């Protein structure tokens, strides 16, 4: 049980993480996924004891993704009810 958090810390600080080696297109797709930003926030809070300002870029990305998904959902529901 003590090994997993240590490995997560290494992965969070490692410039040679799997994401760093992705082609630019795949990296951009990965950054568009909400899970990527949520993992960044969790790593910051749990492993680095980062404050809200340190995690602001990921929090803003999550908010933006949420707004887009809600807008798409509203449009889809309106299309079904009309």
C-alpha cells in the first residue's frame, strides 16, 4: 500500500511520464478530457499540497468543459422536446 502513493508522486514529478511522450495531437485530445484535469487537481491536492491558485488552470479547464457539455446537453434536450 505504501508503494502506490510513492509511484504516483514519481509520475506527477516525472518529465518522462507517458503523457510527455505523446504526439502533439494525442496530447491535445488528452488535455480536452475532463479526467485529465481532475487527476491534475487530485495530484496537486494530495501529493503536492497545492493551494487553489496552483490548481487554477485545471479548475478553469474543468469549468469550461462543464459549460460546453451543459450547453450541448441543453441543445440536445431541446431538439428532443420540439
